[in-house]
């Protein structure tokens, strides 16, 4: 699902890692030339948490989201999108 979603988004994968937790949870992380994507599954709660963080306009978060939803067929989705702008680039780190 994540491989396809990342590909559908138009992102360039530099590397990826996955880890299976006992008994059956999964975490996958993709290092993208545009930033990163990740998924963390919680089968005991029938839930997963997904993140796509990108720079530039090459990737489509909408295509990424649509591909994952088509594969996972979730009953409930709580999605949040934050757009970075020039103003957010100037926020100082504290």
C-alpha cells in the first residue's frame, strides 16, 4: 500500500526501512528526495497513522491519500493537511 501510494504521489524514494513489531504491528519509513513518508500500524486498535511531509510541488498529497484509501478501505479517516508557506519557513526554532 505505501509503496504504491508513494509512487502515485510522484515522490522520489531514496531509501526505505520497515520494522515488524511482535505480534503483528508494522512501521515503514520512506526517505524521499522531497522529504519523508511513514506509516505506523496498530492492529489491536484496527488503526494506522500515516504521514507525508514534502517540499516543492512535485508530489501530490491528494494522490498519496487516494491511493492509500483505495487500498486500505478505512471506515473512518481523520485527516489533517498543513501547507507550508514562505511565512512558515521564517519561523525561528526555539
